C-alpha cells in the first residue's frame, strides 16, 4: 500500500470513528442526563437515607449483572466484528445464540439467589433491613437486562451505533426516568425505582431486538452452532469476566464499603458526588465504543500502522475534550452540588474534587484497555484491572474508617 492509500485509509477510519463517536456521545449524554435526573429525583424526594439505599441496591445490581454476563458483552462485539470481516455469517449469528444459551441460566439463578438471601445481605453486610425489599425488586430486572445487553453488544459488533443509542440510551433511560417519576408521585418510594428498572430493561430488550433483526435479519435463520465456537468465546471472555467484575467492584467499592462502615445517609451524600465525576468519562467512552470494533477489523486485516496512528489521535481527543469539564467541576464543586442536589449534599464537595481527579487520570490512560481487548490480550487486561482494584480496596479500607466519605 502506498503512502497516499495509507493516508486515505487512516482518514476513512478516523471519519468513521468520529461519526460513530459523535452519535455515541449524543446518546451517552442523553442517557447520562436521564440517569442523572433519576438520581436527582430520588435524592430530593426520598432524602439522603433513601438515596443511600438506592445507591447500595444499584451497586449490588451492577455487580450481579457482571456475574450473569461472564465477560460476554465485549466478547460478543469483538467476535461479531471479527467474523463480519471474514464474511462468516453463520458464526456471526452463532455468537449471539451461544451467548444467550450460556448467560441466561446464570442470570436466572442469580436472580433467585438474591431474592432468597436479600435479608441476610442487607442485615449482615450493610446493617440495613430496609434494603432487603428494594434488592428483591431490582433482582427481577436482571434477566431482562442481560438479554438486552447481548442484543446491544451485537449491535456494537455491527457498528449499528444509532440503533444502540436509540435502544439503550434513549428508549431505555427515558423509560426508567418516566416511571421513576410516576412511581414516586404514587408513593412507592425507592422501590418504585426498582419497578422502573424492570420496565426500562424490558423496553431496551424489545427495541434492541427489533433493531438487531432489522440490521441482521439472518441471525434468526442462519446460525453456526458448534462446541468449538462456544469454547472459543468462553476462552476469550473469561479473563474479561474477571476484568469486568474487578472494574465494577472498583467503581462500586466506595459505595459498598461506605455502606458497611457508615450510615445510608452518608452513602447518599457520597453518591451525589460520584455520578457528577463520572460525567468526565463521557468523551472517552464515546470514542472507545466505536474504536474497539474498528480496531478489531484493522487487526483482522493486519493494518498495524493504521492502529498506531488512530490510537494516538483518539487518546488526544479524549483528553482535550475532557480537561475543560474537569476544571469547571474542580472550581465550582460546591455550587454544582448545591444547585443539583440541594444544600444537604454540599458536604460532598471535597469527595467530588478528588473523584474528578481520579477520573481524569483514567482519561489520560486513554484507550489502552480497549486496545488490549481488541488484540485479544484479555489476560493482560485482567492483570491491568487487578492492579487497579487492589489499590482501590487497600486505600478504601485505610481511609474510610478515618475520613468517611472523603476517604472513599
């Protein structure tokens, strides 16, 4: 390939990433705004204690869904992108069915276990008997959520970005927000948020299935199902399962350990700061979402120079777009918390500044993890995540008993 052809290839790929990332950014922004509005409603309607119980329930829900998916979301997107590049339609379809066959029984089993042991989890781990009925409601959303994740991951593999955004970030999140508002007015309290999650997950599932069938009609008719393919998917995905689990624990460990050491009201105050600081990941997540299947296609066709150039450009974009937002949050942390959550949550100002610095560091690291996953270096990615969670747990155990929400 000549220099001009190489340059045209880079420009074409960058245009594809930019277009996809723009759509994802809009979708993520709308989805995050809806999710954020849900938290604001709960924080103001049910108070810091009720909001703390919701935060604990969501933290447990997110960790359990990682167990249910056993690392398949990234694996599904990667395998579909890979087999599409090889034009093997049967294996593209087989990837979707194999994923459902292996994950659905796990999800149903974990749902039943959460319902059965919700009281013990609530009392023994978090000293909050009021958490038990909320956990039972959220557990019922798990099967709907995980099937929706399989379909959303498949859409990612097809680079059907607009369809993913509509299914998950618009229909799903807006449905949750609408029903949370409805159930709060009807007096359901925090349990109403659980009912809204069940309905929102069901809507996401239906819409994602519709778009997947429209994008790839052959998946219901033409499927290659064989044991070697399931083993290949498992072999690729098991390190991602542990990496996803570690990553989710790393994200939720502050909330979970606060639930053990302090009151649910303090958990609620901390969780005013946490979702605001997470907004700093918006640009990085948008770019990485489309970058991963694009990287996989480049690796499948051995275009290493294109990969190197694109990685550097995506890393720069992520940082340049995020840093101004970081400065705003650091400078106006008290004002932001006061306006959004109310004066009761201003004590989260310093935690918000510390968390924002941590998420800026994640942005600086950039798309390293995405590159590892696309290159099938899932064991290296697992080690990468292990180092992060080990440091996080140690520091939380040292700092939370001494400094409370600031230590988290």
